[in-house]
C-alpha cells in the first residue's frame, strides 16, 4: 500500500515513515535503515512523522538519534510547545540531564508554564547527582547546580506548597545542600505540617531531616502524639519513636558528661538547642528571635514533656505501647510488636541504662503468641525477638511451646495455624545439637500432621466450595517443616537417602498445591545437589519467573550453571535460560525510561529518583554479569576459538570488570525453619555462594587469557597468585585448583608479540592498520599483556625468558611447568573417579569434570598464537620450538585424562539408568510410608525414575560433551 501511494506522492514524509515501519516489521532491517536515514536527513517537523520515526529508531536501538531528530525539529519550530516537550523527553530518555535542563528552562521562558520550571529544577538535581551515570554520586559542580535549583524554586511563580511532590523536591534540595534550618522552618509552616500529615513520602523526608538536624526530642514527641491522639498505626511511626527516644537518651548522657566534666568536649547537640550567638537571627528590638519561638529553635534543655532519666523515658514508652495495644485490641499488631521491639533495643543497647528485667521480653513473646498464634504471620513476627533470648529464657520458652503443642487442634484453620506456628518456633528456638533420630522423629511428626490437616484445603472455608487449583493448601508449611528436618538429617549424616525423601515429600506436596512457589524453589535446590538438572529446570520454569524477578531469582538455576551445560550434545536448556534471564536488562533501558518520562509528565518528582536508581541497579546488577560469564563459559565450549571472537568478548568482559555492581539476588525466598546457627540456603547450596570476589577473579582470569590469544594489552592482573589469599572465600576447592592451573599456563607459556588495541581492531574489521598501531615485539616474546598495561612492561633492558619467575627465584623449566599443567588433568580425572566411587553428591563429580573440560578449552585459548587449527606452529620466535612441543604434549596428555573422565561419567550414567538403582532409591524412602500410605514405595519409585533419568542425562551428556571438546579442539 505504501509503495502504491508513494508512486503518486514520492516525497510524502508520512507515507515514507510508515513504509520504514512496515519494512522493519516485515523483518527487512537493511531497507528500513536506508529509508530511515533518508527521512532523518530531511529533518522532518511533522508530529505524525516524528512519532512514527521515534518507534522505528527505538526498535533499531538508535535512541540517541531520536534526541537529534527532535532537536532539529524544535529549532525549526521554536514556538511549538508540544515539540519542545517531546525534545525534553527525548533527552530524559537517554539520561542527558544537562540538555534536558536547558530545554525545560527555554520552555518555561517561552510559554510561562510553571511545570517546565520544575522540570528544569528536577533535571538540575539529577545532573548534580550524576543519576544513572557510571559512578552515581555528587559531582564536583553539584553545589552550583543545587543552589541554582534552589533559587529557581524560591523564585517560582507558584510556591512549592501547591503539591506534595513540589514540596518534596524543595526539601530534597535543602537537605542535600545541608541547609537544614531552612528545611526545618518550611516543615513547621502551617502548609508544611499539612503536607507532612497527608503525604508519606514528604513525611519520610521530614523524618530524615529531623534526624540529620538532631531534633530527636521533637521527633519523639511528634510520633507519640500521632500514636496516642491521631490514631496513626504506621509501623514506621513506632520505629521512629523508639529510635528517637534512644537518641534522646544518648544526647542526655552526652550533655550530662559535659556538665560533670568541664574539660570534656561539648557534645554535639545539633538540633537540640539554639544556634551559636553569632548565628542567631535578631529581631527588630534586638532580642533573639529563637528565644520567642521554641518551635523553630529547640532549647538546650530537654523538652518539658520528656524526662531526663533513661528509665523514665523507657517506662513512658512502655506505658504508651501498652495503652495503644489495649485500645486496639487484637485488630492491630503494631503496638504489641513495638513493645517487643523496645525490649530488644534495650538488650542490644551499648550504654546499658534502662535494662529490662530478664523476664520482660519473654513475657511479651508469650503474650504475643497467645494473642496472634492463629495468624500465619506469627512466626515471622516473633522470629527476630526470639533470636535474642538467652539460654535460661529459652528453656522457659520451649516449655511454654511444648504445652501449646500438646493442646493441638487440626480440625480448624485457626488451630492448624497455631500448630504450625508452634512447630516453627520450637524448631527455630532449639539451640542444642540435633541428632539423626531427632530429625527423623520431627519429619515423621510434621508429615503426619500434614496429612491430618490436608482435608482442610479441599474446600474454601468461606464459601464451602472446592478449593481452586490456584489456591495454596493450609498445611503446606508442615511439608516444608518436614523437608527442613530431612535436610538437617542429611547434613548430620551425609546419607543421600534423606535428600531422596525430601524430594518425594516435595513432589507430593507440589501436586496438591501447584502454585506454591516455595515447593518449586526447594525442589530446584535439592535436584541440583543431586545433579538432576532437568528436573530442576522443570520446577524453575513452573515458577513462571518474569520481568525483574529474573534478576532476583535466576541465581537459583544459573549459579554454577555451566556445570550442567549440555550444549555440546544439542541440549541448550541452560544457555536458553541465560538468554531469557538477560532479557530484562535489555527491556530495562527502554521501559524504565518510559516510566521516568511519565513521572515528569505527571510531576511525580518523588518517584523519579527511585526510577533512576532502579534502572541503575538493574544495569549494574551482579547477577547480570554472573549470568553473562556463565554464558561465556558455556558458549566457547561449542564455538570455534578464533582470535577475532575472543577480542570482541575481551572488550565486553573488560567493561564488566570496571562496573560498580549491586547485588539484587533474593535468598529470602528459601524458607528457613532450621535451628539456630543453621541455614537451609547454605545447606542446599552447590558450593559457596558466589559474589563480587568470585566474579572479579574469573573475569581477570578470562580477560588475561583472551588478551594473550588476541595479542593485545589488558589491565587484568598479571599474577593471579594475588588472589590466592583473601579472595577465594567464594570459591569451591576445585575452582581454586582451576585458578592455580590458569596461573601455571600464564607462567609457563611465553606471551607472543603484542599489538595495540587499535591494530587488533583494524585487523578484525579489515581496515588499514594505523602507522603506529603495532607495538614492537619484545625480545624473547615476554611482553605480558597484563604486565604491560599495569606499567610493568619495561622492567629491564633485557627481560628474562618467559619461564623465569619475576620474584627473583630460580627459573622453572618449561618441561617442569608443562608437567604441572598436565598433572592438573590427571588429578581431576582421579578426583572424578573417587567422588563417583565414594558415593558423594553427583554434582561434585560433574563440577570437577566441567572444570577439567573448561581447563582444556582455556589451554586451547592461550595456545592460539602458537598452534594453528592444523596443529602446526604458527609463530617463528626465538626458543619457541620447545614451547610448542610442550603444548602439544600437554594437550595430548590432557586429552587422554579427559577421555578417562568421560568413561567414568558414562559408567555412572549407565548405573543411574538401571532398575536396581531405582529400586534401591525407592527403598531408601520407605520410612515415609509411616507418615501416610500416600508416600508409598510406588510413589517414591515414580519420583526416583524421573530423578535418575535426569541424572543419567547429565552424566551421559557431560561424557559425550567432553569427547566432543577433545576431538574438536
């Protein structure tokens, strides 16, 4: 249709824009790009054309050009208000706060709309904060920008009191400039008080300003009045009252020390008394204005409503919380929890004044349980306070819980909730070591109660109808308690049968409560321990993780995911999960920008900073780069190792290394009902949880290897031994050995002649090499790319041979280092065999085998400058013959050991698929039938079949993949 219309009107901009959009959606990007460039060259101004081209450019990932397009159009039509607003929004989309500020100010001067002035003010604040930048934080010119923003606010044609968001922006600027007195006065105006009372975000900022100013007495009085007179039941108000009261106690103690010890320095009473004499504003009659206005200038003595003694202050809080709790009854939990929080703060307070009697917290915990034990939240409410009970109190507390447990009633929802809370608290409060028999007995008791209470979930207690599949069973937590006990029994005995029993319980419980995400989370954890990754993937996908949840939850399946990667045999399940988990980061840049734009349009300035921070946390997510590195480790096992591809990957990894990361992972989704000092997350983890240190070490490892293969310089550490102390707490023992192997390769294999990054890129793109683009090859080819980038390239006029250590120690021969490198593969093969024969968890054997395969690929990477695809030497360098021969020898020995590892895994796969193995697996779960006949041997056998089939697939896939790597590289 567009072509027909263009024959009649070949220069019609709207039709041409529509054609470019149609070409893009018809999957013809080359034609769409060509037409798009022609339209942009004409610098269109029509609103329709601009809107269409905005969609086209966004899909082509050419967002910066949207800004240029709107700027050109606005220059042609400066009186077009809508066009100016679109230009401003285009700058906001790309985070160009400076240009956005200029455009907004221009709009305000032209059209006199106050909102444009506040757009400019908000842009200046974001510019001062370097929001969304590489290193967010106050810039050097922040004071200038913020003072400019403050002047614009104060000279605005409308005051900031007109809306909560305008007032919030005004207070934010004052607080950032540390002009707390001005902010304090604004808050105490009549309209300021009303805004604080009606807006939560403004009140939160007010609380921060009071805290920064040190107005703790006023904050305590205000919170007390809100609770006692205004019916405020916000939990933040309770916490603020407790915090400010303890600040008052600390301030009183500091002032008391100053009064009794004249030589002592004056305490910081900022905000608690009048300003120094020279700073007091004088009234017209020469008297101090602050003396007549105690509301604006607090006195140095405590407020008359607050006593000096800590005991009196704390006792006042107790009376207030008791009175509020009595007024609210059981419809509100805030005052009851506040009493517990107060006693906890007293116990953890360093000063020690106002200590509670040893029974106070215990008494309140018992009272809270009696009042709210029929609510499912009771355990989570009491957990932080029970954790502070001492040994003597725990004895009384456990006796109290035992009495409640004996009076159990599972015939009603309230009785079931009470029993579940009792069981959780009993288990959590236990501080004595748990024996295998104890955990077995607890698991059986929980399972019997689960099956007894299961009929309650067959129908809705409110309508009497059958419960939909989307609803959770009321007894689900009992199944989770049983699983905690079984995992604890495995931790004590290391008998794998307890993990098998835990899986049987999980599979049965998840069939009754299909939407319970906790069952799926736990199943993923345990299936991965047993190397049944296929089953783990099924449960992870059943959770239907979407959007930002992929950033917080994908660690469940992708942590050390390369261990179970079967991409070499065509199973791309793990690589697909890496790609799927990375989609949110691509969406973040566009979707979050849209939300920021909407916040500007509706003048929700209090939300803009949060959206910018959200975007930054996703862009610099730790899990994002952990996932990327896992994908790289999987990818190069299946792709040809070419210097060009390695150079591109090197640049990506170097960018990741320079980032400041945020850890957004959610480990709280793993339900933990283990005794004190134990964590179910730690017990079900495949090795130590990885973090910043693990990422840094592995990034350095691969950056260094890729730089050598590409023959370019890099800033990575030249000596990985620097990480061998203090940086390895997040690594398994086998990963530490792998790291040492990489250092052996680095010390043994000489570095080839280097070229600059420009020359390498020119060779990659086929463009002419710059005249100065190639660095002179160093004599004896020891130009370590990492060392040169670290300023160590010119250590001596005649550098020592590459196999000589740089610490002055005796040189190590090439053959000796080659033998050490080959021994890594020999040790890895022996370890895999020992782990399988000793019946250790199968994931450990898979982990060692996958690392050995990865080490072989790493060996191929660092060998690229020396040995070509045909296996012949590629470089004519001094004394390289022995190195090439040693490389070939090590590769041959490594291949032999990897084939032996493959045989071990193949044998293990055959055993996992046998009927005898399945029967033995099911027999180990026979004890579960004591709880209920539903957990029969037949049901256990069905779970065993799926689990063992998944384990067989992993072992067989790794075995075949190792052979492919050996034969293909």
